[in-house]
C-alpha cells in the first residue's frame, strides 16, 4: 500500500506577481486526471478506517485543501462533478471574528505591493542598517530577485514574531479593509455545514499558528477553539483529523502530535515531504504530505510520485 496526500491552498484563475501562487481550476482538473492514472482517491473517513486497521492493497490518494478559503468551495464542486472526495482543513478564527490570519495578510500584501517597496517600508519603521545578510543568501532563495531575498530573510530570520506581526498588520491596513477582505477570502458557516454533511471537514487551528512554538496549554486552547467552532457549525462527530498549520519541522513536534492524538482524531497531517508507506501508519499523527506543485500533474513537472 502507498498513500499520497496532496495539499492545495489557493484555487483561482487570477495570477499575481508574487505572494499568492494559485492553481487554476483547469490545472486542478488536469491534476486530478493525472493523479487518477496512478492512484485511487479516498475520503478522509476511508483513511481513518485504514489507519484503524482496515488495510487494503493499492495506491491511494487523499486530496487536502487547507485554510478554509472560500474559493475551495468551487473546487469542491469541480471535484464532485468528477466523483472525487477530498478533505478541507479549516482555520476558524477568521470565520468567527471576520479577521485575516497573518499568513494570508502577508500573501495579500506581497501580491499587491512589490517586494522592494515592502523592504523600504519596513526600513521606515525600523533601523535595518545593522542587519547582516548571510553569504549564502543567493542559494537560500535561489529563484528570487535580490530585493525579495532580503525581504524574505528579514521576515524569516531577523524580525521577532511580534515585530513581524506588527509590521504585517500595519502594511495590511494600508492595502485592505480587514473585515471586507476576510468575508471575501474565507468560507462561511453555510460552507462548513456543507463540508460537515459530506464528512470532509478537518481541524487547521483557530488562529493558524505554528503549534510547536506554543506552550502545551497554548496548543490545547488553539486546537479546542477550532474543534468547538467546527462542531458547532459543521456537525458533531465529523472531525477525523487535523492538518497542522504550516506543517514543517518548526511547526510540528512530537508534543503537537501527542496532544492531537489525545483528542481522538484518527490522523494528523504534516508537510514533511514524501509518500506514506504502510509503516507510516505506525505514526498516524505524523503523516507525510506533498504540495500540489510536486505531485503528479503539478507545476514542478516532477515524476517522483508517478508510481
Ligand atoms: Zn494553512
């Protein structure tokens, strides 16, 4: 048995200079066709029973959509026309409070303002004269122009989380109205009800935080806030799983996995790259997942997962 879990975020036909890198609806359709040549699609409930011991032979694929973006409801319709199931991992605070998660604020900023301007703006708010950029910055961000390299290094390694939040918040307020943008970007409670009725709904945190950086209490608070909102609006007993926000090594730890297991989910999804073998079911709260770009039919053109 092999299990490929593929992750999507933005699905839209607009294109941008940076910040937001969507797959178009026709690319999604083509990728589903490409994947279907190698894999049998499964729903989250089927994966839950496979993890529980209902093992069968074959190559399986679970499509996942993170963040609770409104446009994913149109992707759902496309998938339903093809008879393909999927899982939708929803971040709840933005829907409840009409706010925008920092990660989406930054995407929106970078899709509307050139990186060089952003770098200069940060320079008007903080002293950047003492920032030293590493010798290997070129290889760190291989495909970016120089100003984007500096901006990314600044955001990822120099600014503290609090400084970054403050700067991103200020920049976002310059380019958008938070409540209006939130209402256009995210699903609403009717969408959650629909996903719940299909049994496609999963947890993606309340505030979209890198859980491994929080205290155990913080992890619990964020996860429970998400669960209770999804159960209220999506129906009870329908949460099979969690997808950890960001999903990389800095966002996921054994503690995060253990706490999630304690809530009775069947599995947890990381962004640790790779295909899952039967042995990976021994650690179902650390399942591997690949980005749409690297999966068969993805932008990278990779054939690594064409098994
Ligand atoms: Zn996310």
